[in-house]
C-alpha cells in the first residue's frame, strides 16, 4: 500500500450559465489553468505552485489537442519544467489519472502531486468521431453501432431486468433529485434552473399511454454537456496538516477494465473470472450491462480500505443514465441485487436517505465534462467530507465512495473506485 495519501487542495471550473456563455471564447488550456487556480485557492494554509513536483492530467480522448500537449499544459499552469503525464481513458479518465497520481505519491516517488481531469467540446475535430469511438471501432462501429445505439441497447437490457416502469420512475425520481442538489450548488450547470418536470405528471403520461409526450419532456429536462476541469493536490498524510486543518484521506483507489465492445460476454476467450458470479447475476441474466469492471473495482477498493459497504455514508458516482447508476449502486452491496430502482424510488439516494448520491447535482446537473466526470465527483466528496457543502451538506460524512465509468457507450468497460475518509 505504501504511504497514506491526503488531499489538501481541491477545485473545479464554474459550470454555471454565465460562465458557460464564455466557453467558446476560451481555449482548453485556460480551463485547465482555471481549475488549477481554484485548487490552489482551496489550500487553506497556502502552497507555492513551485512545490508541485509532478502533474497527472487526462481528457476523454478524441480531441484535436496535439501530441505535444503535456508540455503545453505545464506551460499554461506556469509549472515548467515539472514532469507531466497526460492520459486518455474516456469518461473514467480522471479516475485513472487519480490512480496514477495516488501511486506516485504512495510509492514515495514524489511528495506533492497535482491531478486534473478536463475536457472540451470546441477543440474536437469531428463530433461524430467522438460519438463513434465511445464504443469499439473494430467490433461495433463497423457494424453500424455508435455511442447512442449502445446506450439504447443498455437501456433495453436494464428494462428487462428491473422492469420498464420502475426504471423510468427511478430515472424521474433521480433527475428531480439532481435538480434539487444542483440548485444548492452555485457552480452547477442547473444552478438557478427550476426543475421542469413533476413526478406525478410524468407518471400519469406514462401510465396513460402518452409516451411520446413523456419522452419529449424527459429529454428537455436531461443533462447538459459542458467544458471544464477539476482536480486535487495530493501529499503524504504526515505532511497534510502543513497545508490544511481539514485534510481528506484516500484510503484506496482501484481501476479495472473489461473489453470495450458489446458482444464480449458471449464469446470472450479468457476464462479467468466467473463473470456471472462476480456481478451476482441471476442465472441466465448476465450480459455486458452487468459491468464486471465496476464490481471488481468496488470490491478491490473496499478491501484495500478495510471497510464494509455499511460504512459508506454517501457516494458520488457516474450517474449519466439509469443503467450505469444501477450498477454503481448495486456493486456496493448495500441492498439486494436488482433492487436499485426501488432504492432510488424510495428516496434512499436523497439527502436524508441511506446513501445520498450525486450531491453536486449529479453529472447531468453539475455538467457533463467527460474527462472530468470522476474528478468532479471527487471534488464534491472532499467538500462534503470537510462539511463545507452548505445547504446540500449530507448529515453523516465520515466515509465516501467515489466511482467512475467509461467505455461501451459511456457505460462500464472501464471503472475506477476510490474510498475517502476525513480522519
């Protein structure tokens, strides 16, 4: 395990409406620098930027940033000649960059490490390429699949396991909850935006056979894709109080991968793992939507942190669609398998529930920044653990679980899990 690691600085760009209007006027380097300045500002006792000994950053993957961008980022941050690793790993990328930053610090290689996840839409060569490469070019795209097709398949498989009505009710419940959280987070994309739907009206449309109007309203209320960046500064635990009186400790980080194409569970040649038993699947129900990478990263992180599922006070997870939200929650084994829909419908992910979740507004309400999805969740977990979340502060905040996913239509081929503790 090496040295214990603490987070002493944290921050993100502002996703609010007024800031988003300026996005097309600001290059991606500026957004990374903005996050860095916010991270520095949140080091309570101050830190000299020159004390940063190494930098790990990441972005989603299909942007037009050139091969020399690691040096460009260091220049933009004013940190030359500091070393820098740049990672691309789709929507779980900032979980992967945290894993690397954590390993560098825990190993003793460096004593002050900066981690930032970031992404930008305006530097993309071709938005269609971004859609296509979410899945696997060799095995899916050439057969006509792109990102959104794979997501639709994911949803159909989820409806079969959990029931379509329960899944849609859970989706509406969670969406309304995300608006509630976002309206208490000044940096959120939905801050100041009233929730445009009501649960009873939406369910009446669904039950009354008015699905076209149901989906029209649901899509209008859906998530925002934005630019941005976020991250943390890591130091050895024994040095943490030099920088802040309220450090947050990383007890464990895990990162796992499974194949990034839809059909792999049907004929994957490696038999090392009993996939169905890993995900606690019912007989005959295992498919790619069960996401073994998520279960494996969760299990390993909890084991390394030496905690039980019951110890988690809240979670910040990849929640961009109901299917990935289900698997992230169920992999924690807090409630029985195939009960995620009921868990959400009954209010257990709300601020007064068993496991408050997505408290910054969720990835949809805070703003979907693919390369910073995990790091946005990480920063929110730090804010909550420090007791600084204001009107969205969870009641109990000793232990947090942070989870990110990526691949297979934005779902779950790759997964990162971190366990955080305040003291």
